[in-house]
C-alpha cells in the first residue's frame, strides 16, 4: 500500500515537472503559484502525468508574445509568419 502511494504521488510530481519543461516560464508565474500545483499532483497523480505527456510544447510568438505550439509556422493570434530566426534564444 505504501509503495502504491509513493508511485501515485511520484507520478503526479513528475507530471508537474513535465508541464514546467514543455511550457516556458512566464514572468507573471511566481514560485508560490508553482507550489500550488503540488496538491493537485498528490490528488490526481497519474492523471497529471498522462496529461503532461500528451501536452504539446509551447513557445511565445516573437511578435505578439501569445503562446503557440512550438512547431507552428503562423501565429493564430496575430497571423504573422514565424521563422526560426525570429525565435528567442
């Protein structure tokens, strides 16, 4: 039973880490807001891990700063073309 609880909580925390890796840090997100995800990880465990695996990586549009899929060629918000030269970093 103890092992099941450890696996449940561990998979939830792993899911939170995967989400953090797939979505770039926003300046408005604080450490306290990130810590609020931990209770959800404990309660929903493997469901968060599955959602994190299924989530598509996101990037910010270099023109309007909207979140778009990392492989997008046109921003859905500002409809400007995205080239690899425009990406930050």
